[in-house]
C-alpha cells in the first residue's frame, strides 16, 4: 500500500492463484497485473485524480466462498479498527475501503455483493455474468464490466438458428454461472424452436468419487441422443474434465459451442488429443487492446529478478498492518514470462481496466476534481453510486457506461478453434451486437466436406404447417399441412385452429379470409343462358297470346278453348317471367314466393285445359251422359270450374305458408371458400300439398285424353293436352330427384329449368301447332276441320 501526497481510502483487488492448476494461476496473475497496471496509470495521470494516489490490497479467493468472505469482512471494518459497526444509519460510516474490484466468479459475487450492498460500497466485477446479479434492488452497489448471461444466451440461439441446428444437448458446470446460463438458455430456446435433447450438470467437486460416474453418464446420454451440437456453459476446469473423458470414451466428433469461461483458456486446449473432439465454436467478449500492457508485463519480468521480487513481496507483506490477512503468493517463484505471454494475448484484460477506471472516474466527479487538482475532502462510498449510475467514462479513448442493470455490453466475437501444426489459433469468424454476423467461409467443420453438419430431430415447418409429435420426445415431430378452413395460429402450435364460420382458409394457411357469397347472380354464365331461354319462352307465350287474341272467333281458337286459351297463355307468360325470382341474391321473401308463383301459374294453365279434357272424355267415354253433363264443362260454367280450381290452389298456397314456407339457408359447409345462399324447403308436406294438386289436375287431363281417337278429317285437340301433361310428368320426375339432393346454386338452376321445360313443353305440344295452322295453314281453320266433339255429338242427336 503506497502512500504519497494524499492517500485514497483504497481498493480491494482480487487475484486467483489456485495451486492445483497452473492455468488458473496464470489467469489470476494476469488479472492482478492488469489491476496494478490500471492503478499505476491512474496514479501517474495528471488529470484524472491529480494529487491523489490510490492505495490497494489484493487477496486470493482460491475460488472458495469462505476464503472470499474473510477479506470481505475485513473491508467492512471501520477505518483504523478491526470491528464492524452496527448502526441504524451508515451515512457517515467510513469502512476500510472505498470500493471493491472483483471477484471474478458469479458464485463469489452473489455472496460478497450482499455484504457490500448493505453498506452501499461499490463493487465492480470483471467476470461475473450471472443474471441474478442484474437485480439492482437486491444488489444496488454491484456493477460489472462484462455482458450478462442473457446476452450470451441470445447470441448462442442466433448461432444455432443460422446453421439450422434445432436438436442440441446442453451441459453446464454445477455452479452459479453454469446453472444460471443454462437455465436462461433453456427458457429462451423453448420459444425459439430449439429442442433440447439432453441437459446435464458437471459436478462441482471433480475430485469426489462419484464425479467420474456422473461425467460418464453425461457422455453416454449425449451419445444416445444422436445430437451433433453440444452447448457447454462451464468454467475451464469442468469443461476440461468433460472434454477429456469424451475423448477417452470415444464420443463421436461434435460441434462444441463454448463461452469465454473456457474457450480462451489454455486449460482446455492443453487436453490430450483435444483436436479429436470435433469443431469448437464459441463467444468471447469483444474487447479492445490495452496499449502498453504487454510491454508493462515484459518489463516487469525482465527488470526484476524472480528471487528478489518474491523476497521484496514477503517483506512488504510483513510490513503490513496486523489487521491484514496473512496471504502469500505460493507460486511466484515459478512464474515466468513464457508462462504469461500466451495468456496476455487472449485473456480479457480490458474489463479489469474498465472496472478500475469506473471507480476512478466516479471519485473524480464525487470529489469535484479539476484537470489540475482534487479537493482533499473525505468521501463516502455511497456517494460514488450516483456518478457510476449516470455518467459515462472513457478508457483508452473508448466510451463506457453502466446500463440499468449496472452492466456494460460491448458485444461478442465468435471464435473458432483453428488448428495449424497442432497449435490452436483463436480465429474470429463473426460478431454479435444485437444481431449475429458470421463469416461461414472461414469455418472448417470436422465433416468430410468441411461443411456444417446437420443436427435436427425435425425439419423446420413451413408457414401453414403444424407439428405432429412422433415418438415419445416432444421435440421430434413431422410437419403436416393445415387442411382447408383451418389455419396455423402460432408457429409453436401442435394443431391447426378452425376458422370462424364467416371466414375460410385454403390448405396450408396462416390466416383466414372473409367468405364470399355464392348464389345464382345475373352475371353468371348459366344465369345469362337461362335468362335467354326465359326470354324465348316469354316471347313465344306473348306471340301466341297476341295471335290467339287476333283469331279469337276462329274455329281453331274456339276449339282450343277460346278465351280460356288466352288466359292459359297469359299464365304461361307469367310463369316464364317468374324465373327472375330465382336469379340474384335470395332473401326470405323471395324464397317464400318462388314455389307459390310456380304453383299458381301452372295451376292457371291446367285449370283452363281441364274443362276441354272433361268435355272430350264425356263425349268419347260416356256418350249417354254427355248431353246432360256437357253444360257443366262448356261455355260460361267452364269458367266457374277454372275459378274453383284456382281458388283451391290459393287455399293450398295459404296452407303452404302456414305449415312452412321455403326459407333462406345460409350454408357455411357446402362450399370451401364461400357462403352458399340458397332457398331451403322447410316442410315437405306443405311442398307436396302445393304441387300435388297440380299433379292431380295434370293426371286427370292425361286420363281424359290419352285414349281419344281423332275423327276422320278433324283436328285432334285431345292429343295436344296428352303430350302437354306427359311432358310435365317427365319434367317433374327429374325435378324432384334433383331438387331433393342438390344444395348448391344448381338448386335454383334446376327450378328455372323445370319452369322453362314445363312452359316450353306446353307451348310446343298444345299451342305452337295451332299457331302454325293460324299462320301457315289458314285453309284448315274451318268449321269442318275444327269442329269439336261436343258439336258433333249435338249434330248427331239432332239428326
């Protein structure tokens, strides 16, 4: 502890000299030298803390919590005493030190940070990355100059994603760093489509008898999962133990994804036959160079003889106060520059400097220093926290700042172990800073073609495919397309979700689409063709109507029924026009009118033909009764028969409306992408009553006329009625079969076709031949040729 113009309250700087491992000794010695280098730079600076010399004490924690606890308690003692004051208010309490640098491991920091946070003593670690330490409420005075484990886990996940590795094993050391980093990785992997084939922990105490068996079980389970990638969160000694045993047990070559905790340590690379493990990739904190540090270490080792250096060190230790702990460097005699030089090029020295400089800059601001001098006023530890939380600081021209979790995130470098002549080279092949960039061409994998191996239990499902689990492992599955009208609501879903009723989706869809409406629209090609046929039927009906009106008193028209034939043609015209009710968007009112209009129009036509058919059958089949009954089916009383028939049909229409009229059906199931709007039959009994009466009329007309023979040289009006009713029967047979089974827009097409077929059939069989005679054979339109059977019967009776 040096004392010059004005001595600061001091630091605690931790170094690691673990006797069982030369590698850990060199790492700890480098960190100790880096701290000393930073403190000497600050003491020699004329602008940072002018007039103030920083004092420091270094203690070896041996990576043991109890060993780290001893100096921690010493630092909490009141300045100048060996006791810790128990007070209600520590505002004016002055502990032995003002700030603490270290320890390196998360386990030790979790222990010491609770103590120092109670006294609000700033503690800055240069290696502890546990996310538990990010809780500033529990550890308000803890800081670190390395990224947290969450950043590391995100970088590892991005690396796996870029190479398409989704079936991996993860192993961690059984300590705070390993368990914390692994837990974070597992929680984040579950939401990033990464499946964990195996997760294991390396025993903390490798010397225990059961440790080797646990390691063997880990390697056997890794081998049984057939993974090609192993993510290893561990410090150098546990990592070395696992890698050494995997080589001994003949574990196949893998891709090992590591972290700075063992990637850059010569402990792992010194393992025998380490090249046979496969490909080693990992992340190391992105740090800048420390100008002058290597020269500083080289000068230190060259200017001081080993024996003289250690003797002087023992003397300084002996001159220390009795309050200090008796700790000595047990391996100083064997430390050489050759041992140190490889570590100087890879060990993260910058975080150590940043940790020391962060406190120095906070002291500069808390004391109110200028570029020339610092006020010689006492400073309390808690007064530094405000400046450390809020203000940035510079180290070697690079700006740093503690974030909300009291950490610094400088990003990572992706390191590849490149072997050249049996020597490892830490080759940077990528960078991570919120996003990952990889120079894949520089990575030579252990595979025969030097390309990245595959490590998949499943292939990544494409949009619109869900995971179908296979076997017993939830991470092994096949990708199955979503069927029609289902969609994949989430990439992690194991089944497809059905679309709402008013929406649809094609196969392999990720969202639903609004359904269109399907009905027989006016623009539909079939509708256009049917409307054209309807226009033809209406034109024929209208033409025949005008022609019959013009020749109303002619013998042929009188034979056909006279004015009743004109009424029949009017009903046929209305029946043709009723086809318009079936085209366009249907509604409940239109659906109820469709069957009624057809039934009424057809009944109007058959009602006018019925008197003529009864007249014919009375004359031909019942000649003895004919004179007495003909007056009921001819002349004015025939109109009563027509009116009675229409009245009955109107009553049946009312019954149809009462029992169950046709209604609008909104069908979401018949069509995959549209809503089918169609008129449905509510009551088949009402439907049978409505159309059954017309069937009976047609059947009666058919019975009355199909056996009648035409007199010689006379027009056979009965044959037209026979063929008209026969055409209706055939049409209705096809109509009923199709109408009862169809559930699409073809249902409306069937009804239109039935109406048009019936209309055209009656016109063609009954009215068109008569129009032909009226237009082209007027010589046949005579009393002799067109005399009715009733008139012949009356003439025969007179004679």
